[in-house]
């Protein structure tokens, strides 16, 4: 990955680099989340039933959200976990929007 300006992090998801605005103190957590997302997206792609990066990303997001919002007993997650999920989704949406703009 390349050198990043302050308050940004580069993450690699399905062999594609995304730069995401991120406070320095949250960089490690963001990179960890991106690695987890990458593994989930690769798993979905490997299963071969879902085609297209956007569809794979949506399916991974749904699976991860379900995992985070429900524990083994089926109970919903805490309001803090839901808020954190929403923040991460916004960051990923922003990165995907920037990526789409660069592709055109």
C-alpha cells in the first residue's frame, strides 16, 4: 500500500486499494475491519453464486451486519454496535463513491 496523507488510511479489498478518511487513532481498527470485509467478500466470490463487485459487497455487508447485530441467542446488538456499524458503512460508501468517480 502507498504512503497516506494524514488522517487517511489505505485499505485493500478484493485487490483494489481504497483511501478512507480516518483519524490516526482509528487507523488500526479500520484496517482490521477492511481485512475482515475482504475475507467475507472473497468467501462470497469463491462460492460463485454472486457476481459483480457491488453485489458481493452488499451481500458481505448484510452478512456482517447480521453477525454484529445478533448474538448466538438471536438477541439484537447494543445501540453502540449499531452506531459503529453505521459509521463503518458510511466510510465504505464514501470510499466506493470515490472509486466509482475515478473509474469514469
